[in-house]
């Protein structure tokens, strides 16, 4: 029978034989990749799309790497931002080198793009940053925070939007003659009882959950209104008994009040900043479709100040259009660049072109 000293010696040997290689493996393939990746210095050249665009178009790094991009422009002023990673270099002046450094801390495919209007084909200025897991380098990198989006025709739509008619015109049956005021609507809302705002397409239990006390008023109302157009909500209020004594203008003021109650100033401010950097070049600073880039597109950019067309669409439709882009219009897809929350914030801001908010 083995005595105590021999047993202890055997245990020590097992620890050395098994434990040491395990600890080395864990250190190399688990600890190091997540904490002490390499410093990757990458030269990135920006040229107008017709002259070649980004070089290189694909950059691959390991998760945990410190990425130092040195960006130079050879023709006109460009910009560089990386969607979902919060990287925004600012203007890249021809003949100068802009540098940005960040840690690639998430596995996935991320789009880097020019966010300064540089050419009639500006929307083609996109490249891909692939962040791979060094433990499984051959695995296809997918963005961790949400499923893969489909930016090309013929592939499946983003989950939840396959049934939406995104591309057809949505002319409103009812639309305001002027610009409705959320301030005037706020004063009216305290005087009448508004009808239940739902298109009837969801189950009662679903509607109740969306307006439950566990959610803020803005969250619950936003989920209900996102599925409906302002025109449909106007009709629902107009046909209700409490609004019988109100003019059409006053009912539209109530609609404006509801739309601004369903968002927050912070979310609108985020949307305004994103719109200014990424959308105004085509759609115009005031949203009327007269941006300098719009003249080069196959179709005139949407005029968000046109009440007849704007009031006929829902937030859900505009959100899906932002995510997928406009087929055959020259409008690029933004689903691989903006997060869901950022996309919704842009939609919330778009409604300020139709309605006066609480500060106007």
C-alpha cells in the first residue's frame, strides 16, 4: 500500500504534469488576447471613390489588439468614422496624416466610412474592419450586439421588417395644412380624453404590456406610435367624440404632442447630430431634400418637410429604410453602421421637420 509521502509526491507530480500546461494554455489563449494584444499600426489611404476609395478596403485584427490608424488623404477633404465603435477622426486634410488609436475589444465586422461629403459617389467610401477571436481565428466574425443585417437585394430583411412596404410612396389620406405645434397640443391634451392609439393589429395583451407601468410613458407610447402613421392617428382622434369640437388644426397639434411625448430631448439631440453628419449632405440641413449631394442621385432625396408624404409613413418604415437603404435610389444602407438606438434617434429627429417641438 502507498504511504502518505508517496501519495503526496504523486499528487504534486499530477499538478505539475496537468496543471502547468493548462495554465500556460489559458495564459496564451484566454488571458493574453483579452488584455495584452499587439499594437497594430495600419496606414489607411483615402481617395475619392472614383479614384479607388479606401486602401486597404479590408482590415483584419485580433480581439484585444491596440489599433493605430494613420489616415492620409490624397485629393479632397475626407473623414473617417467606424460604426458601433465610437471612432470619429474628423476631417482628413489632403497632404496631412490623421491618427486615431483604439482597442479592438469586440469580435465582429465593423464598417469604416467617410463622413465628409467628398464626391458624387461619396456613399461608396466604405471599408470593413474585421475583429477576429485569436482562439478561433477561422470562425466568421459576426457583430456581437445584434444579428447580421442584409444590405443587399435578394437576402432576408432584418428581423421584424420583412412585411413592411419600405419602397412604395406613402401618401397620407390626412395631412396638416401648416406645421402642427406640440406646445399647443400639450395644452389641449389636458382638456380631452384621447382614444386608445392602436391599429388593432396586435393582441390586447401585447398592447397592455407596451403601455404597462413598468415602462416609462415615452417608451410605451413610442412602441405603439412606431407602427402607425401620423395620418392614421389624426383619423383616430378626429373620429372620436372627445375631439368633436376641435378644429383639424387642433387635432394635428394633438398628434404633434403625442409624437414628441414618445421621445426624449436627449434622443432627438443624438438624432440631430447623426443626421447633420451623415444625412444632410443629400436631404439638406432643413430636411427639404436640397442637399448638394442629392442632385447626383438617381432619385431626388425625400423631402421630410412635405406633409403629404411624410405624414403617411410610420416611424417603423423610416427606421427600416435607414437600416436597409433605398433600393435603386443611391441611398446607402446604415444598418451596419448605426446601432438600433441610433437609428431610432434619427427617426425621432426626422419628425421635427413635420412638427414643431416643445421649444419652438
